[in-house]
DNA sequence: CACTTATTTAGAACCATTATAAACTACAGT
DNA sequence: ACTGTAGTTTATAATGGTTCTAAATAAGTG
C-alpha cells in the first residue's frame, strides 16, 4: 500500500515487479549499496520470483531519476547504487571491494573555495580508499 | 633520454611506443585528464604514428601501476585518467562532462573521524558535481 | 468492456575493456 | 656481432555490463 502510493505519486504505475523491487530496496532496517546483478540476486532470494534483467535496469534508473536511489562515483566495471539518499560519503575497501557509509559528521564540513562561472554545485562527495 | 631513464628505472623497456606515449602524456606545460580513446587520438595527432589500442591500454595500466598516472573515480562508461598525480580533487561538470582540477588548497583540510579496524587510508578524493 | 498508453520481457546490439597468441624487439651473455 | 630469452606489440577475438528493440502483457480511463 505504502509503495503503491509512492509509485503513483511519482507517475510510475505500481506494477507487481516495481512493488517487489521496492520491498527489496526500501523495506529494510538499514540502507545498502548494490550493483544491478546483486539486486537481481536479492530479488530472486527474497521474492522467489524472477524479474527480467531489463526490468531491473529500467526500474533502478526510474527510481534514480525520481531521487529514490543514488549512484556512487567509484572506479569499477559495474555501477554501484545506494539506497541511502542523504548527503553522505564513502569508504571504499580496495581489498574487499566493499563500500562503507561515512556520515557527514564523520567527515566534517567541506568548504569549496574555488568557483566556476555560471555553474553551481550540485553535490560534494568524498571517497576514502582503504587498504590493509 | 629523460624518458628512457624514467622507463628503465621502472623496469619498463623504453620502446618506441612507450617513449611516444611519454611525450604525449608528460611533455606538456599542464597536466590533463583523458580517456583511452582521447589519448589514442592525441598520439596520432602529435606523433603521426599509429599505436595499437592494446598497447595504449597496456602502457596506461603499466604507468598507473608505477604511479605515473592516476585513475579518477567518476561515474562514466569510460575510465578517466589524470597526469596530475599530486593529491587533489575534481569538479565534474555534468553538462559538458568535463573534469576540472581542484587543488587541495581549494578544498581545505578533510579530517576523516571514522576509523575501520585493520585498514588504513590510502587516499581521500573529493568529487564536486557542477550543473548550470 | 474497449481503448490507449505504460511496462515487461527475451534477445540482440553496443562498446569499453581484457585476453590471446603470434610476430617482433630489447638486451644480456657469449 | 650473433644467439637466446624474456618482454613487448599487435590484430583480433572474447568478455561482460549496459542499452536497445519490438512484441507481448498489464494498467488506467471512460
Ligand atoms: Mn544511469
Ligand atoms: Mn586499470
Ligand atoms: Zn552510502
Ligand atoms: Zn586532476
């Protein structure tokens, strides 16, 4: 019910597939980071239901456009998404290839002194690479 | 001569191809950001000599491993490299898809308060996204 | 129910990157 | 200078994540 409204209010039809993806993405205690393939696996595990790869891509991109998901800038052959859409930062563990959230309070204020004419700042993201 | 020593000291044989790539990458006033395909184009323009795509990839990865190039973490279908290997940060212009350097002094000190057991910080990189 | 439009889907296409393996080259040892 | 070996280059194929296509299905509207 909750997700039906969320989708309707976003101009997205509340299909069976989208509702199942909402359950996996948003019906959790903690936020998390994922790739498309990891999400596809989670969907199958949690819902015992196969959603086509194209639909997973379509839905994730639709949710990203609506602001329900964020992409994480990182060097990887796969795109990483985040269900934590608050302003925050990341550790990236180079050995385990795992992302860990860094709250704004863990980083302190960042004051960008340089200005570019005619452009405004949309986001400021910090990536802290870790190794053993 | 300069580059021959640089390569020899790194355990890389100073081949014709590697020396030409060194000229394009390092014999410039300013540092710059590039993708593999942009670099391949620059090589052909500057040296009037075709180097195979595989060699461009091989060489860029060899130079990255030796610390002569850095990869820039960014969400793009292509990998971006940087000839500026100092610690620094980036603006990313979402409209023009262009990278602009942000010196450390433009950002101020970043104090990461959170610690992860058994891991140490290898790098701290800030990405500031810009829009019109 | 009838109709329109959105969505899902399997599969193909795309394209950056990596792997392969044969030809070539640098270079150390003789 | 010749030889042998390991390193390098190269064209080309393979890989794999992502996007595209177009036909089938489902949702919303009256
Ligand atoms: Mn996207
Ligand atoms: Mn690399
Ligand atoms: Zn996060
Ligand atoms: Zn830079």
